[in-house]
C-alpha cells in the first residue's frame, strides 16, 4: 500500500515521479520474479496526460495490470487510487472483481476501491 505526494504544483509532480521511481526500483531489486499487488493513493489523475505517462511508466516497466474500478456515476477527477497486479513464474493471478465499495463511501476524500483475486500455482 502506498500514498504518493498530493498537490498540483510542479514540485508535487516531481515528488510523485521520484516516489514512483523508488517504488519501481525497489520492486525490480526485491520482487522481480514475484507476484506483486501494489495499491494505494497514488494521486495520479489519468485524465492528465503528463500524469498518465507516469502510470504508464510504472505499468509497462513492471508488467502490471490495473484494476478498472471507475464508475460513470463518480467524478473521474477523484480517480487517484489504484490497484495494480502481476503474476510470477510460479503463481498466476486473475481478477475476479473490482470496483468501488459503496458501503464505505464518504469515509475518505477518495472513493474506496476493492478487488478480489484468484491466486493459483501455475
């Protein structure tokens, strides 16, 4: 679980870039061949092209898939939280379901997201 720097200033954007690089480097060094689930408030708005590029860098470099949880009834500018996942050589991971946990709406300034996975040996 992670929480990247918030804010819209250039320094905030640069901080998120550095934080994503640290996360990426850590996963490459310590979990290169492992199943990984990375989730949290990344404060990255995919509607902003430059911010979307940061997420593309993370997903492409580490081979992550993203849980698609966005709901048409929600404000997409609030879509700042993500669940990313990838399989390993010995474990497979499949997304069973993902979305907003309606029972927890209002407890945070972001929609509460959830995912259910099926993890099995290959």
